[in-house]
C-alpha cells in the first residue's frame, strides 16, 4: 500500500545555523588551551625547582670542600710560621740568634731614651674561634 503518490513534490528543508554553537566551540577551545598552557607552565616550574635543588646541593658540597681546604691551609700556614719551625729553618740557613752586644740603642736628639713601644700579639687563626 502506497501512502504517497509518486509525483508528490518534497519540500527542501533548510536548517538554521546556530551562531551560538560556534561561539561555544571557540570558548571551549580557548579554555582547553589555557588549561593545557597551565599544565605546561606548572611542569616547567617543577623541573626548574628540581634543577635548582640539585644545583644548590652541588654548591653546598663545594662550599664544604672549600671550607675544609681553607682550614687545612690555615693549619699549614700556622705550622710554617711557628717560632720553632722558623728558628730551625734559620739555623739551617746559617743564621744565629741575636746577641745582646749586637743591639744598639739610639738616643733621641734631646738625650732622652725613647719609650719602648707596646708589642701587640696577633692570636693565631686557629685560636680565634
């Protein structure tokens, strides 16, 4: 049974364009890009923080090594400039201690002996802690 005759004209149906759908898709794309950009930025910050952590640890170890080397060099300097070592090195060079008759006291122009200067002792670096 045929309900429509064969010569029946069908009307062409035009659908209306939804202009709001395009704006919704554009907004969705924009939000997705912002979200993806946020994740990329957060990942960059995380990797930078990890890199700075490793760098600070390396610098901390280097600082400790430099402080140990400074301490070692200060001890070497103190040992090299100790009076006993200087005296033995001087004797090795053929020097002799000063005898009292080798000292000459000069008087000032007005005949008064100059007042002896106070000797300031510089404590060694190892004792200044």
